[in-house]
C-alpha cells in the first residue's frame, strides 16, 4: 500500500487512494484552529494527498469555507475536491450545533433533495469554496428521500455535469440498502460508504460492495475508524458518532489485542483493512493536524503481512 498511489474511478477521474476528510474543519467533536486547517492542507499536498472531501453538513458550511480559504494558495488544477448535496444551510435563530465546535451561528440544516434544492445546494457550496467547479459531488444521506433523490437529485446533477460544474456523481451514505438502489437505478460513478466496511462493521460486504463491483461503480470507504473507536479502543471512545456501548468497546478491545500481540496498532489495521476489498478504490481519513496526517500516512504505508490478515479472518469468526 502507498498513500500516493492513484486510482481511476468509473468516470475517469484519478484520485489518490488516501483522501483527506474535512469533517474536523467543521469542528466534529472538538474545535480545530484555522492554523491547523491550513497545516493539514499544506502537509497533505506536500505528501501528494491532493483529494479533499467536504460537505455543507460539516459545521453548517464552515468546513467548506475553511477548505476554500486555506487551499487558495494552490493552483486549482493541483487538487481534487468533492462535496455533497441534499442539505441546505438556511437562516435560523438557533445558535447551537451539538457535536460541531466550529459551526456557523444563526443557521440550520434543512434536507432538500428536490431538483431546485440540489442545484441551490451545489451553487452555495461553490460559493463557500470560492470555486467554479468540483471534481465530485455526492448525494448526501438520502435515506428518507430515496425516491426523490433518484428521480430529481440525480438528473439535475447529470445536467450540471454536462455544464462542466462537476465531473463525477455519486451517493454518500452510512446505510447499505439505499446505495444499492442507486447502483441499480442510476448510472452513478462512485459510492462513498461510511462506517460500513471496517474492522468492526463489514455489513457493506454482504450485498452492497458486490453490487458495486458487478456494475463497475467505484467505492470510497469513509469512517474507517468508525468515528473514533478504531483509532484506539478506550473508555469513552465513539462508535458511529456516539459513545460506544460496553459490548462494542469489548469487541474493539479484543480486535486491538489481536493486532497488538503481532506488533500492529489498531489504527494501522483500521486504515488498511478496507482496501483489501476489491470493490474499494480509496479511503477517506479526517485529520485535525499536520501531525495526524503524517502519522496516518505512515501507518497506512506500513503494509501488514498477508498471513496476519488470514489469521484475523479466522479470529473474526470466533469473535463474540
């Protein structure tokens, strides 16, 4: 494995197999200083990691603002950006956004998968990013509006692709059933599946990933740490964005012990595991600092021996 190996998606777009997620730029779980945002970007670019994924959801648009502001020193053709559509950021009297410490104030998120809502969402994202196009856009979390997203959101993105505003269209989600519909009912290029193909949860491997592989739909795996616990299985660690239950924590600790006994950290295994599936082309990793970027890249590049992975497969079958 190598962080700066490039992979070609169904659309022809080439991205590094290690991408940078920007939910930390919105302050997910903890505030991130502007200087750290800049250092994450510059360190990533120096290492050849030129793909950044963002979304209006992340800090009510603050992640997009910060990405656009701090990547502007680089030429536009030097980097790749994906963002997401399906949530509008609208004025509100609300000033709290639990879980997002760098969130904007006096606004709130509103789901909107209508054709006009999708066009407005992407237009406003481009304004926040200070860009005239993005390489990729994902229909974000359409769990409660799958029919509308397929019938309205996807077609308007096709039109925007024809206009050169976006090159690659996909769906970004944490569930397995809805993206399977997109694979069969649309001509999406890429799927961003978060949290569902990890050391702890491989549910995407049952039907979703085989369907993507069969249709030639590229897959990017997000949430490789299951929102935190697979970076270190400690008391209070988060799993799927909530504090892990005792049962989940115990399972993660057993997995951690398995790898530690073989001289491998849990984070190293978590970063490498998704890329073992033939359907998965790349991973996304959120980083809060330049040090996290460097550490995660180093762990990703230290390839785990195939014999250990075979042992882990047997170990998993016995794990309760």
